[in-house]
C-alpha cells in the first residue's frame, strides 16, 4: 500500500496573523461593490493578491503600505 506523508515542517499561521494579512489585502486591493462601478480595485490580479497575502504571512503580519506592481502578464494601463 502506498502512503503519502505530509511534510513534517509545515506550520500553521495564527489567527491574528491571518486576520491582519486579510485586512492588509483588503486595504491594498479593495473589493468591488455590486452596483457601484467607482468602488473597488482594478489593479492587480488574484495571483497578485495571493502573493501579497503570502508576503504578509512570511513577515508575520507586517507588510509595506504599497501593493505590489501589476503582474507581468497584464497589459499596461493607457
């Protein structure tokens, strides 16, 4: 029988760090609001948001205020 073992070094993040990082992502990439075209972020992709969250977690809930640049795959805004 073949079994797969989970990595022993995997660590869970704390609730406080997750909440702080979630708030930082929401501040850097505000969610769009239905019915309000002026609200919400049009910069960044889901990948950018994940990377920003992971950077926050890696820094124990502390990130710089500037969100990351737009992904390299996206076209520049004109």
